[in-house]
C-alpha cells in the first residue's frame, strides 16, 4: 500500500530534479547580473525531508471529536548546483500552480503542495569554485477524509 509521505517526497523531488534552473552571470566591469534565457542546469544534489506534521479533529460520520487526522505536513528541500543559478522561474512556476496529488486507492486524502519559502546561499560573483545553494520550504495540505 502506498503512503502519503512517499508520494509527497517523490512529487517534490521530481519537481526539483526535472527543472532546468537558468545560469546567472555577473559582468566583471559593471557588476550587473544577467540570467540566461537558454542555458541552465538541474541540481547537483537534492535532499528532501519531512519536518513537521499538524493534526486536527476528524469530522464526519461515525467519528468522535477525540479522533485526529493529519491536516498538513511541512517539508524542506535542500538543493545545490555546480554553478550560480536563478530560482525565480521555479518559484514562479510552483507559486502559480502548486503540485497536486489526487486521491488513490488506499489513500483517501488528496494533497496540495505549496512552496512557502526559499533561502539562498550564493557563491562569490567572480571566479567561484562552487554554485548556488537553496533551502526550500513546502506545505503539503491534506484534504478531509
């Protein structure tokens, strides 16, 4: 039987691994930043972890108020790149259209995964030996059973 945590993990990991993040360069003379419109890369490393669960009173037929069900789940993803990249397109994509997991046999809650926050770590602008890093926070909201 499938479980929700595996499905959520796979959805977040798949969104990150399947995305091409545009390269960012800085002009050595002016210091101005340019984001590529054609070239980019996927993350070199991806680590997705569940952080916290929240529960609320279960409602509906034959349920007593003392029973609880998961209402949402917080997840973090840490990603690292070989080069400096922009995350703006990824952020726009997944804030405009959250990930959605429909109900499946054995799991009677649908899941909507929203991007909540992104924290960045950037390498030096010139002659860096490493790439961008980011920590992304997601909320997986579960529908009522």
